[in-house]
């Protein structure tokens, strides 16, 4: 059994959906479970519609027209998703009356993209003589915590899904991205969360492999929009893939690898537009003959939070105080750098940050420095690369790149650098030339 996940761009029009059908047909002997995202652009339309409705301007027509166009292109009944559209219209009217939009409401609205997409894909597969059944993951037992807009599955979700999917006839077409908390509220796993859904389902059914079909031929050595000469990486370890996803690589959702690690399931990143390309295989370990550096990732919009306090000197528990504050206000920390009397951390959002700063101001002087980018040199064997730090700093020095913070973790998988935001792309290009000279 395998899991095949198709993203929004893979489901964007009739031609691409025909490719999806061909791919599913070619793998019927391997008992595929298919996980689908919303059609490209639909989630953004839903969220925009929800925000407009909360401001007193509910308008379902753009979504209705998009669905009608897709149904017509696939030759499916025009009324196929009428129930979903009716429920969505009721939600928009409710938001108009309330005049506000909560994370719970956002999740409920966003879920309709996957519901309508999967319902159409199942119907189209049956039209193409492939037995298929539409499965709503939240109704199939994907129970999560109540962290709306970025929920995570509870342990019982795996047994629930396993039992439910075992009874499904034909190819299950499972909604990605969505779950349900113990109180019955719809939740979502975060943007691009269908990747996460795929490995959750993979762990539940004991899949031999999870295929994630997207619009690029696997993971590249850098973002091709920044480094056009970036090349595909044939193999990554779970650790490398997790680091890359967390530090800005957009190919997979950051949480995707966790269920795969727990079950030891290989994850393969493939290109729907070029199905014969080998893509990238993510496995527990890779050969020692590969390149020490796997990829260079980056992300912008980084805030450096600096805490300076004389209380750090010779005092145990100070770091616990700092990180407890971030945890209480649900602010995720990326990089950490310390000295005798200061600690610097990086975060990529303002959400909850003001509360953290207010709390930590009781124990020291806190400043927030905006306008930064984070660059990560990732590779499970970077520790084997003689003089890595020298090569990195020499290359950046040659282009007069200011470095505002540095972190090199105990696992020696990731060297992180914070640089000015407007020079992030320049830093990535410079390091790619230095560390992948043959590219």
C-alpha cells in the first residue's frame, strides 16, 4: 500500500487532473490511498471570502463560478458540490451577522476547498472507470488538538483512520489539510498541511511509501527563484528534510516528516508536470559518499529578540525563564545564540511577540530588531566538511555581508546565519557558489 498526495497545482485544471488519473491508474497494484489538496488558489479565495463576509460583504459568487468552471471542464454534474456551496453560503451569512472572524471560523471555511476538490476527484476517477470513494478525513477519525489553523493529530487518530480506511471500497480519495477536535470543531493542519495529512494517513495504514506530487522535481540545492542553477537533490535524510522545511524550503510542510520518522516510511517528492523525473527520496539515512551540504534554505521576515540581563551570570534557571515565556505565548523560536549576559533568539512572526517582550522585560532589557533574513546551510554531514565555517564566512566577507547572529546546533546538521533581509537572496547565491562550485 502507498499514499499518493496531490497538491493544488497538480489539480489546477483538466489537463493536470488527467495526469493525476493516469498516475493513480499506474499504481493500482500498489493499493494507493490518495490525499488531495484544494484546487490551486481556492483556499485563498475562501479565506478572502470569509474576511469580506465578516466585514458585512458576503459574496460566494467567485467561488461558485470557480467550482462551476471546474465541474464543466471535467464533465461532471453541475450540482455535485451544491451541498458544500450551500453550507458555505450559510457560514458567510453567519460571519456577516457576527461581524468577526475567529481562527475556528477560518478553519471551518478553509476546509471546503479540500471537501469540494476531493469530491470532484473521486467522481472523475469513477467516470474514468477507476473505483474510488470520497473520504472526509475529519469524519474518518483524524482527531486533533484545538490549535486552530495549525492543529496536530492526537494519538488515537491513527487507529481511527486505519479502521475507517480498511472498510473503504476502491481507491480512497481523502481530504488533506483538515481534521476535527474532540469537541467536534473543524481544524486545519496549517497551510500546505495536506503533505502532513499524507504522512499521517501513511502511518495509519502502514504504507510502504508516501509520494508527494507537486510542481517541482524534488528538493533542490536552493530556491530556484533565487539560484536558477540549483539542482535536484537525489536523497535527503529525515533530519535534513525536517530542517529544510522548517527553515524556509516550500516543497513540504514542516511537520510532514514526523509521522514518517515514527513509522520509518520513505517519502518521495515528485513532479506532476514531469512524472518521469526521479525526484527526491527522503529516508532515515543516506550514503556517506554524497555531498556534505544538502541544501541552502532561507526565509525572510525574521525578528531578532535580544534579552540582556546581569541575572544570567552564575544563575541557573534563567534560560528556562526565557523559553517558558515564549512557550506560554505560543511563539516559536528558530535560532538561539547566547553570551555571558545575553541571549538572542529569532522568530518569524509578530503574533504573541509583544506579550513575550512585556514579560521578559521584568528580568532584563529586551529589544526587537526587525528587517532580517535567516539563511541555513543544511546537511547531515556538514561536520565532515573541513573548514565549513571558514568557507562560509570567507564567501560572505568577500561580498561584505553583515552577519547579525550565528547558531550551529549540537546535531551539526544546520549552520544558521541571520543577515539583513534585503540581502538574504544575495547571501544564498553567494553560499551556493561557494559550497556547490560545480553547479
